[in-house]
């Protein structure tokens, strides 16, 4: 395959062909049950160094113009694969390096999981006279299982609490439950698992 795409910002093994980039977008959207926004597609590919930002932008615009990618929603511009895009992905997915396919799909699945966690476990940040209150809600479906408020001195720390809470709200819930019920063994297990995940 001819290398006809800009290579700035891509990692070794990334895509250097316009055709491969179009195939990757079709493959990515065909592999998921949910649509992705344009910015999500760009971020997934760019953050993993799979292709040049400008090349991805051009490829996505071309696929939308030709009707291979369908855009819905006025605000978020959610993209999904058309029947043609699914056929392209199925027939040509082997043209993409295996590592590129795996990285793109894994990143998209992680993004969708994070979005779901953030949607279901809301965090509200409100300014007070002395800093910020961060209210974290742990969802149990149609009701809160738990919510708690932390006071922090500045917006930076408020956003850090929000980010870390959204990383694993289920572990926050389990740890708080273990602590308030006096289940030290469960608390120790959660802490051990969390420490191991950070290594």
C-alpha cells in the first residue's frame, strides 16, 4: 500500500495511508454497538498515535460526504457505520495491522464504558465562599445507592476528585461500605486490589 498520508504525531506501526485510515474509521464504527461523536473518533485515533490528526479529519469528512458514515444528533454529531461501511470493514479489515485494530477498538470500548460510568454516577461541583463542594452520586439504577459531599479548597482539586471518582465509582462504594460497616477484611482486599491495579 502506498504511503500517501502525513505521518506527524503517529507512533511506529501507525497508519500512513489515506485508504487505511478510512478503513480504520469504518472498522471502528462497525465494531461498536453505540455511535461515537466526531471528537471521540479523532481522540481515540490521535491519543493512541494511530494516524495523523489532519488525515483522520479529512478521511472522516470524506466518509460522511459519501454516505459511508451516518451522522445523527444536532449537538454531538454522533457517527455510526452505514451498511457500506460495515461491508468495507468486513472485507478489508485485514488490510489494517492487527495491533492498530485492537488498540482502536479497546480505546473505544474504554471510552464508552467511561461515558456510561460518568452518566450513571453523576458529580456536581458547586462554588462556596471557602472553596468548592463536590457531590458524588453512586447510582443503583433508578435511585442513588449512596451520595457524599467533599469540600475542597480549589477547582483543580474539585476536578481531580471528580476524575478519580469516575475512574471506579464501584470501588469507592465498596470501600465506604466496608469502612462504615467495620468490615476491615473487605477494606484491606479492596485496597490491595487497587494498589495492584496501579502497578
